C-alpha cells in the first residue's frame, strides 16, 4: 500500500509499505478515508524528536472505515465509519480508569526511552516515533488501530468526514485544554496559537461559558478564521505588546485562564526569539518556550495555565519565580482523546462545533510531501493539509 513516510530531517516521501496486519485480538484494520497533518508532526520532520527511523509512517489524526476486526473486539464491526484516537489506550489500567488515556500503562511498546527522558512513560501515539511506541501512522491507505473498542468511535451519519476528522485530535486536544485548565462561566481566556488546536481551544472555552476569549498569533489568515469561524477576539503579537494589550482588555488583572497551543518551536520577533533559536540549534536547550513564558507573565494572580503544545525535554529562562509568586497553576498533557471524542461528536452533530474551515488544503496522499511543505512554511494560507488516500 502507499503511505507518507519520514525519510530524513525535513524529508517526506510517499512509499510502498506492507499492509498492516492484526497483531492482537483487540485490533482493527481501518481503511483510511482522511488523515490530516498536525503541528506536532513538524517536530518530527525537523529532527527535534530524535527517535524516528527512515520509512516510519507519519500521521495520527484520522477517520476511516473498519475492514477487519480482531476476535476480541466487541463493540466495532466491519463497515463502521469511525474516528480514531491518536493514543493507544487499553481502557483497563489505573490511568485509563482515571480517563487519563494518553498516560496508559500498556499503550507504549517502547517505554524505556521515555522513562529515561521523563522518569515515567506515557502511552503510545500512532505515527509518532519509536519513543512513543513505534506505531505506523495514519497517512496511509490502511492503519492498524490497537484497543479498538477503546480507541475508535462510530461517527453519526449526519456528520461529514471532514468535520469528524478533527475530533480525533485538534478538537479533542483543544477541548481538553479548556476543560482541564478549569475554564468556568464568566472567565477571561487567552489562547496562544491560532492553528487548529488553538482555534478549537478557543471555541471550547466559549462553549464552556467563558465571557471573553482572546487568541494570540501573527498570521492574518488564521486570525481571520478565529474571528469568522470561532467568534473570539484576536491579537497580532507582531504589531502590539501582548502583555499590555491583555491587561487593558481585562481591566488590569490579566486572563483567568491561559492556554498555550504552540509548543517547542514557538516563534518570537524579539531578542528572546533569537536567543531561543540559537540555543535550540546548538542543542543547549531542546525547546523554545516563548509562548509559555508569555502566558506565565500574562496570567492573572491565582490563575491557571494549560500547555497543549508538544515539548520534548528542557527549556531555558523559564519564569519559575513568576509562576510561584503569582500562585499560578500550570498543567499540561498529551490528549486524552477517548475522554472527549464522544461529546465532541454530539456537539458536531448539533452544529455547535464546526471544523471544516481548518481543512484549507485537501490533497491526494500522493501529494503528502507538498502538503507538509505548505503546512510547515504556512504557504497559501495553509492551516491544515488533509490527505485522502483514496483520492
């Protein structure tokens, strides 16, 4: 079958790879109808997560049709149209029982790498390096989905493939950030990053009752999407002082909730951005925490911050003093998609949550290298590139 594979730093190639097989009785094989790029994939492409091997299949956000089921699968059948969760989660361990699915004790087949990096291993993520389980990804004609009764969700007939596709990761990640940050009715919420996850975090905050939601970015087309499709306010950080702007918009107090949806390759036009770039390229730090630093400084005293952007290891010049002395709560997580997808599908069916506008470029799988290049370089207003393996 054809699949989009990682073949080196900043290199994607569509290659012929073996079709997936059932390896466990709880697996299903999915015929992929749509699979979409994610900002976290760019960290793999850029070589910032050094556990990729040439030929690894990329992708972890997808929708498709079940074509084969394992003998122990009880709640899915051949022909079901399903959206898949990015993280493999068994559903039975202590973490899954707490609905912390991306921390599943049984989802990562290679726990030693991340135990060495972080002290303990999270679960395994499809298409996201051998540190996260070594699973083949979804930018392919077919994908094996482990723990299918837990990690796949039947899509109601009234929801289009493209809308449901983003429930897999972008919408569920964004919703998790707004939820676990403790967003309450009447809150002021600031979101750093107007990509797919940032937009979905902003929309989630609004649906959870936030009185005011502000999204920070520099790309005009993404900020326009926020205003038009999400209904939130925007700040272009390249043309104003974000901290001063947020103080003014919040009566001098600062946002109650700050959501960081940028991650380890955050951009900054100031001296701090140059500093971070140099340190990262020299491997003196692994991550650029520009947006997270700004969120700490902007957040009101006693407020909360949730980081959704992917970070790998170490950052420099982190304002820990501000975090501690302002009494801020800082949380973060990989997506617990299984916890949120059912509710998101319901809201999508009711029209409360729309995502089609994120799919700015829909391409056949054969054009995956071009799709990733546009996505990485923000060419032609690309917010997300969606691949159709059958196209």
